[in-house]
């Protein structure tokens, strides 16, 4: 069964006090029981506090990135073991901002994926085309390459720990959302790629999230599409009411 997931990527926002307040609000207002897995991804320095604060709730705390090496002379970086040692067992990899501003390539991401899976982390693997790719009708090719080069080398059992997040770069933080039909078209394409390359069972079980300017007023329509299993939310995840309205949009 595909899991329904709504994940908030807080990016480089919220100091420790703001993180605490936002989490308090989410904990106080979140639905008591929901089939939706709720994930929040604060910045590294606030992860430990977020894990402590959400202990006993059904909120999952994720990291926004990690290094591919297990340890070593990589000043300023954070390893998989460090995340695990504070009970962070989910990591976002391949976000378009990491690809664009920090030079993360498909092959580097393949290494990060390997390290995360080796240590049994759940990976929210992000990918998506840029505006020029869509305008030149190259968007399916770009997405296919990102998946083939970054992810399709993993073993069948590793797919249990993969969540896909299709995020067209032109829709991230721009206020411009893919139409529900555009999202469905790409998600169906991705699921078909999984079917052909990994098998029917994995294609049927893997959650594919949509990300890109999801807001309370457009979430339920996007989420109603058959191959959309939830969302990765940037801006709107920084306000508890908006984030939870989006969670409630996932039925
Ligand atoms: C994101 O950064 O993953 C994202 C989807 O951002 P936004 O919702 O702000 O477009």
C-alpha cells in the first residue's frame, strides 16, 4: 500500500525558538488520527530539539541533506551516523536547491542514496525539470535521467525506504503550481518507469509526492489525482495552519 505523506521542508528558516513555536503549534493543532504521515525537516542545528519535542507524537523529523561519506575531513558537513545518533531516520536528498546552488549531480546523489540506504534511512528523493526543459518538451527525458542516474541502481528491497518527490523547478517558491493534470501526467510517467525498470510491486507501493507552490487552496485538487500520494511543501509549511490545512487536503 502506498503511504500518504505530507512533508514540510523548512529550508534555512527558523532559529531554535521559532522552530519550537512552530512545532508546538503543529503538535497542538494536528488531527488526532490521520492516515497521512506528517514529516518536518528543520535545519541541522534544530534537529535534536525537534526530535525531543515530537517524541511520542506521530510526527517524523527529517534532515534536509547529509554527506555521502561515513565520516572524515569534510568541514561543515553532517554524516548519516550523526543523524542516526539523534534518531533522525529520514533524509531529503536531491532537492533542486542543493542541485542548483551546491552542485549536487545525479552521480553524487547516487552516492548519498547508497550511504543513506546502507544505514536504513528513509530517503525522500527529489527531482524535477527546469522551465526550459518543459518549454522544449524535454521534461520527461530530464526526469528519467535523474531517476536512472541517481536512483535506479538500488536493490529491490531498498525501494521500501524510498519516497519520490517530483518537484518541477519552475514551480518551487514561485507561486506557479503545476496544474493537477500536469502533476498527474508526470506522476503516471514516473510510476510507469518504476513498473518497467523495477517491477509492478514496487511501482504499486512507492509513494510519489508532488512539490512546487502547494498551498491550502490548491492542495486537495492536486492530491486527488490517482498517482499523487502527497506533497513536499516549502513556503506553506512555515505556518502551522497552512501546513495542517494541506495535510487535511490529503484524504
Ligand atoms: C520545496 O522547496 O520543496 C518546495 C516545494 O517549495 P515551495 O512549496 O515553497 O514551492
